[in-house]
C-alpha cells in the first residue's frame, strides 16, 4: 500500500499581514544608539571579567610564592618518603 502524499499548505502570512515589530516601529537613529550602547556594555563587561581573572591569577601566584618559602608546608606536601633516607 503506497503512502499518500499530503499537500503542504502555502504560508499564508505575507509581509503585509505580519504584525509590526518593535524594530519596525523604532526610529533608525534610536536603534543605532541602542546597538552602540549594547556593544559598549559588552566591551566593558569583557574588560571587567579580564581584570578579575588577572587579579585572581596574581593572588594565586602570590599565595604560591608564600607557600614556596614556608618550610613546614613544603615538608608536609613533599612526595618523598623521608623515612627511607634515615
């Protein structure tokens, strides 16, 4: 038994029948200003995140440097078995 082909209805909504969107209603100059503001905010957010990452990295490096000078920390975290070298 063969399958019947179903006719797909043609899209009945044309450009003229679609409701107006906010983009269509806004002034092009205002739309451009909004886009520029959005880009500026995105750039400042990316810059802030990069600055925070650098600060965390600097704090981690300072902590590691402090630990490298702490003999007790180095002794506790050493992989060597000191009992073998007695």
